[in-house]
């Protein structure tokens, strides 16, 4: 059985993270992870809620050493966590306070090499990720160390820019994109991890200014939109990485021009992890990561890669150029049919966003047989004015009704809007 290193860095004097304004070396990391592993209670699963990225990395390594499976919830709301705890009763929970207490007064003396137990079978399940629930109930997806190891190394090599990059991320480590593209590469590909999760533009600027170049910002389209509108000046960036939702080409150009950098998008899903990448200002097509291929059968796309146990069927409509280059044409579930006509919810959302004065919007189906509805952030506009503008561009059957104006769209940490959230917005707007 193939074994893969949990820490694929040979030098114990190498840096691994920027924690509390100081660099942490691999020797100290190994010592703290070992101490944390010894302190963990017996359990089959662990829920790692740490928001400090270095704490999360320590909790991840300690769980792997104790052969505990890390549960990666689709959110951290009380109801989501309550369901997770009921479904996985043999668990314990880690958070920042617990981890900080358990690693207190760790000494790195005596650590001369990475211990032998830091070798994991490639087939060992080390995590269970869950879909975000955008279209319904979340579904568990077990993750092997082999798939996560290779995906994070591919992301580092082909998107992040190689080794020794300092990664500042606005994405939570519990999300598959955040895990593979901005956290595990600290273990597998010598990335240098910034421990915080900056949110506001000024926080992002301070985080990047605090760490050494070459710097990479790992984020989402929703966060990039906020940063661009704030016109924040950032320190020199080697590149910006975006995922979780389609990135408008106009925003990509604006980011590259403002910060004199390259913006790279990642395409992935919870089931397969990272699958492909592109630089949207240069090409509309996507290229799979090395070793990965796309096929389509009866209109259903599948992704295959050596690190995956079997081909993964996708929910997106894919147009192939070759087995390794393709175009995304929207989600299969995104296509709606009204009065015998078809349209894409993504395209309808784009049309609403194009209305002057609209700051944010989402078009969705309240239920399978309904016509499209919309929630819109548009200070100063009325519903009638928005609908009047849309009727000049859209077939009448696709003009969203109802359309409700809201103060803000409560996107989650990766910029998505779960279905339950959309239905609540619609109900509140109708009240």
C-alpha cells in the first residue's frame, strides 16, 4: 500500500506558517502537532472549527496522526453543526481556544527528524467534506489522503506559482477550495501559510503587507468585487487565485490592471476537489490539472484523475475541445424551462446585475415548477423600475417574478447562497 508523507518537507528549519506576527518553522510545527495529537480524546471523528489557519493545520495534522477523520461542515451555523453532531456521535470538537491551550508550553527540543508515523496510507480516509446545500440537503464525500495530497500539490505547482509562496486567504479552511488551494500546500508543497482570515479590504492589505513576497491572495469572486469597489492598494502580488463561482471577465481585467498581477481561476467541486484552471483575461477555456481528463457521455461530463478512485460525474454542462481542454456552459440544474423555452439562471442573474443601480443579485427557482424569482440589492431603485428595464432585454417568461429588493445578500464564507437562505429572503420580501 502506497504511503505518502503528511509533511513533505525534508528540512526541519524550513518555515511553514506566519503565526501571531512570527514565522513558525517545521520543527516547532512537528512538536506542537505531536503534543496536540497526544492530548486529543479518543473518537472516530473530529470537528475542526478553528478559524486561525495555523491552528486548523495543527488540528488537521494531529487528527491524521490519531487516525481521526476530520469533518468539514458546509457551514458553522448552530443548525448545521447540530445535524452533524447527531449524524456523527463519536466525535470531539476542536476550536482555537482548545488548540491554543493544548499546545501551550510545547518544546521542540529533541525533534531531529519527522517521526515515522508521519507517513499515511494514500487510501486512508482523513476527511469527510459536505456539499454546500445550494440546491438541497448536503451530502457527505469521504476524502483520502492520496487525493488531497496530490490535489494540493497540483494546485501549488500549476496555480499558486510553485513552492515558497506566501498564501493569504479569505476562504475558510473547512471548505474544499480553501483546504486544497490555501492550506494543505503548506504540508505538501512548501507554501508559507498566513494564519489569519482577513475579511475587510483594510484587513487584506495589512495581512499582505505583513508577510514576505512572493505573495498569493486566495479568495472568491464576491470578495474580489468588494476589494475592487474599495479601490484598495495592495502590496506587490505574484498572483490572485479565485474559485467557488464564475468570475466576470470585466472584474478579472479590473483586478489585474489595478494590482499589476495575474488572476487565475480554479474550477472544482466537493466531490473531486480541484480539477482545472484558466486565466480568464487570456482564455475562456479551462485546462485540467496534470493527469486529469474530461469525458462526456449522453451529455453528462465526468472527470478522471489518477488520485481519484473512480470518474466523478459533474453537475455542469461541459463542451470539450480535447480531453484536457473544455468550456463551461453552465450547470445542468441551472437550466430552466418556462412555456417551452429554455434559459440559464446564471445568464438571467447576469442580466439583472447589468441593470444600472443593481449592486448584487441572484435569480433562482423557488421550486421545480415555479418561474424564476430574484433577490436584488439595489438602493434607490424600485421593483417596477428593475422589471421595466429587464423587459427590454429578456423574454417576458424569464423576467423574474417575484422580484424582491433586499438590503444585502447574506452569502456564506465562500460567497454562496444556500437554498434555505434564498427561500427565507423571498418569504421576507413578500411579507
